[in-house]
C-alpha cells in the first residue's frame, strides 16, 4: 500500500513538472528581429570582408545560426524580417514587433537580432527561466549595446521603448535607466559581442579562432586573393586546412 502511495506521489510530481515546463514554453517566445541577408550585409558593409557575395553569405549564415539555436531551445519562434516591420525609426520598428509578439498571447519575449554568434539555445532556455522571476534581462555588448533582451509583458512601455537611443553606445545604460525609472526588476547577462561591421568580424575571429564561425570567416576570406588586413589592425594565424561550416539552416518562420 505504501509503495502504491509513493508511486502515485511521484507520478503527480512528474505531471506537475511537465505541465510547468509546457506552460513556460507556451507563454515565452523568442523574437528574432532582423533584416534579410542582402540588406544586413549591405547595412553593415560585410562585403568589405572580401566581396559582395561573401558578405551576403556571412549575413545568411548568422541568420541561419540564430534560427537553429532558437529552434533547438524548443521555444516558439517569431521572426520579423524587414518586410514585416512597421515604423520609421529602429525604435518604432522594434517596439511594434515586441507589441505584436505580446498580442499573439505570449507573456514573455526573448528578443535578439541575427548579428551575434554568442547566442545559443542554452542561453535562450536560461533567460526563459529567469523571466519567471525577473521582468527585464539584458545581455550587453562591449560597445555599450545589447545583443539580447528578455522582457516580461508587464515591463513593456512602448513609448519609452521607442525613445531608447538605439544603435548607439548608450543602449545598455539607457535600458538600465528604463528599468529603474519604471521600477522593473532587471539583471544583466554576461557581456557578449555583436558584429556591426567588418572590424567587429575580424576582432571576434581573433578572440575565438577555433570556433565554427571563425573557420567559416576564414573560408570567406580565402575565397579571394586580396584583402587589406592591416586596415583593421588585426593579425591572423591561419592553418592550411580550411573547413566549411556544417550548420543546417532550419525552416524560416514568418509572422
């Protein structure tokens, strides 16, 4: 009789845990806010890496990587490409996308672009868990920006969000002030990188020379015969063997 009672308790606990996890997945989504690869490469002048085609390949690979990591987290994914964005300024377009994400029924959103090789499925899951007790989570970059924002529906004030000086080196501090001003609970994640230009790409490669993305960059660089490395004041040490990235691009989600 006691053994049956114990099994019943364990079964109820497992059901509770599974329900909790499922509820979290249903109420938290990843919102990927980005341009299409050609637009992204042009805006960030990735073509300076070697040529226009290589720049588009770089932007496309980052988009596919971000999508894949989002898919592996098992959280719902909302993807806003440029043609789905509304507004005149970056702040207006981003705030509108976040508002629409909440309108879909999600209470918590993890917002990221497609220019950071630092994001991964583990981080998405960790941020989703932290959003159960924290209203705003910021993942800063070394240049004063952010590469990921976790935000609860109750912590979203659209007009204040629009007024953040996006695309500047004060974004992180401004978002901290936003949280303080509205008395939202907030925490900062570990500082990471986003790749806003070719100089950022080269510097990231130098710091992470053995990563898949570093090898992919090497492949792009060696697809042409000439490149002025000294322009970016970076020194590279390459092996003779260049490996292709084996990442597979997941399905694209359009909302």
